[in-house]
């Protein structure tokens, strides 16, 4: 499961949405089929449910593997490379990955505890309904999971750029999308709950009748889970993992505790209600933790998405511009030259930053603006403590200039002299491909 979660991030960075969708379909369909097989045919109970989940995740992981292997047809940005390991980065990897580990452990505990509770309170019919809940959770859960994953990736880029405003705009946009998608999912599930239940069990059966209220109660979790996930990933993208680690554990513990309390009064429906209630309580815990972290009641978006020190640069030391045409490339290059001079940077840095934009943006327009679809280029620059960082983002076809320079024919001195000059002069050049965008970051 953890390896598949890692592959999901790789697929998104590689722009392999096709493989990602296929792997998710493989996981959902195989999990459903195996759950029914082990519970209904093999009568394996909770052990069968666990085995079905493990097998479905393995099948999804194997499917996703095709998107993270290097090949002649596909040149991924991030791929597996046997024998090329850097163990020095393990401590940092462990820190960043601790949130996912904590979450997976808490999920395992939650599943085990709730299956025991349902077996005692409702028997095999209740456990069978739990199977449907897990399937619905995998499908509907793609709303908070997908949005949160995108927030984590983009937030990490914006944090590296020290672009506080972009992080706040990302939060607002993600919340709007999450609320719209959640409202649609809730409305459709409530209306078509009987038909959805009939997909899993025959109409009129006890299991079918138990599934209908489960769907109408459980579906409300998606709203609060989305809010939880977005704020957690915003913090995680800034290297603040404590909040995510704590909430990943408390969410599942609260759901289990709530299920035991609510089921005593409402039967199995109390178990389903524990999911949205648990997420609401977890939001309260999150708000309290942020309050303690910033030492005041959170009253703004900036307060909600930051605990402790903020990674930001004064607005007067930032520059951003959209470049829709070749004429704007020249204007932007001139503006950047002036911007750098006004901030006291050296002549070489001023010249190279302007040349970088002129060369990179010009190449994007010449070779990327090739179809009828409207394309965009965004340039963002910061000056921080005398150092300059330039980021160029475009929505054209995938092109990694860093990898291109590694394959550059050194014997031909006349080809791609502009890119080569930028690469040789810059302190660092980094490329990423995220959700259909090329991100090139150049440091001087």
C-alpha cells in the first residue's frame, strides 16, 4: 500500500494520468470482486477482507509500475533506477514520509476495530455493508485524496519559491473545488442510494436495506475530510509534518471511539455516522493546534495555513509576469534586467537572469505553442539575501532541459548555445513535471 502511494506521486510528476487511472480502476474493481469472493464464497470473514485489500493494492502497484520505469517510448521525470541509491537522504525521507506511515498504521487499526465491532453488533450482514463502505471510500475518497495530493505537490513548489501569496491562492482554489465536488457527490449519493446499493446486493435483501442508510450517512465525510486533507497537505508542503502526523492518528482513533459510542445508541448506523463526526472533531483539534502554534486564534487564511515561522519574501523583492507571445518575451527580459539592477545584484546575474527568460520562454513559444490550444507561460522571480531564483512554468508538452543538457553533444559547439550558457552559469537548474505543467527553476 505504501509503495503504491509512492508510485501515485511518481505518476503525477511524470504526467502519466493514463496509468494512474488504470491502476486506480484495477484496485477498486479487484478489491470489490475479492471482497465478495472471500466473504460470500470462501466465508473467510475479516481475514478475507484483509487479504482482498492486500491483493488489490499489489495489483494496483504492479500496474502503476509501468509508469515509473524508464523506456524508449516514455521518458519519465522520476523513475526507478536499480543500483543508484543515495542513503544520505534517508533521514529527510523518513521525516517527510512519517505522515503516510502514521496514517496507514491508523487506518489498519481502524479497520480491525470496526470490523470486530460490526461483527458483534450486526453479524456478517454488517461486515458485508462495511465492504461496500470501503469501496465507496476508495472511489469518493479520490476527491480529498486527489485534491490533497495536488496541493502537496504545488504547495511544495510555491514554498520553495517562497511564494506566500501563491500558497494562499492554492488553498482558496482547492477549497472551492473540494466543496463543489463534495456537494455533487453527496447529492447524487443521497438520491441514488437504493440503486447504488443494488449494484452490490440484490434489492429487498437485508444487506441491501442496510447499505442504503450507510451510503446516505457515510457520504457526508467527504466534505470534512477534504477540508482536513487540504490544510494538512498545505502544512506538510512547508515541512511542517507534526500537524499531519498528529491528525492522521487522531482522526482514526476518534472514528473508532465514536463508532463504539454511537453504535450503542443507533446500532450499525452509528458506525457510519462516526466517519463524518470524527472528521468534524478532528477539524476542531486542528484549529486548536494551529491556535497554540501561532499563539492567537486563527482569523485569516494566512493563520490557518501556517504554524510557526513563515517562509516568505517581501513583495517588493518578487517579480511575476505572464508571457503570451514572443513580443512579451523581450519586454519581460528587459523588465527583469531592470528589476535585478534596482535590487543591487551584480551585472552578470542581471544579464544571465534576463537571458534565461529570453532563451527558455522563447524556446517554449517556438516549439511548444504548436497547436491551436491556447498556451501560457508564467515567470516568477525572487531576490532573497542577494541570491536570485527564477521559475518558468508552462503548460506545453513535456520537455526537461536539464535532462536534455545531460545528453548534449559536446562536440557540436554551435547547437543550443543559449541553453548551454544558462546551464553553465546557473548555480542550479531543476525541472519538474506536475499535473500537466513544466516547472523549471534556475538559481543564480
